[in-house]
């Protein structure tokens, strides 16, 4: 939630797509038992301050989970400096086309170092 607040406050740029928002909804529903209504509310709030991106090319990098390729496609389209995730398959990459892939805690620690 801290990262979302930082994006809402304009401290960081948050890039999302419909695919990312749908995946967020699935995770919130499946792993945290959020209602469909609550998921829609948070998705709408995120769209108010996030940068919406559309991928321009398909990539095939993550063998273990092809859905992760969609996340990489969006990071490439946005030319993101960081991809902040807890996904183990993405974290194994560490770097993709100049985008550093790190855990939320590591990203927050970078801010404290500055």
C-alpha cells in the first residue's frame, strides 16, 4: 500500500495496463478474499493516478509462467526503470531490457538511501 500512496502522491510513476489490473484483481480475490466490488474500487482508484500503457511487442522470456511475459511486455512499453514485484519467476531475472526487477522492500530501501 505504501507504493500506491507514493504513486498517488506523485513521488513515483506507476505504469499499469488492463492486464496488470486484472491480475491484481485476481490476486486480491484469490489470495486475500477481496470481494469483486472492492477489487473494482481499488482498480478505479489506481487508474486515477497511474500511467496506462499498452504493449507494443510480445516477449517470451519466462518459461515457468507465460503470464509473467505480459508484465515484462508492459515494463518494456513503459520503459520502466523498475519492476517491483514479489513474483519469484520475475525476480529470478533481476533485469529485463534495462528494467531492474526487485521486491517492494528493496525498492523502498532505495528511497531511504537517497
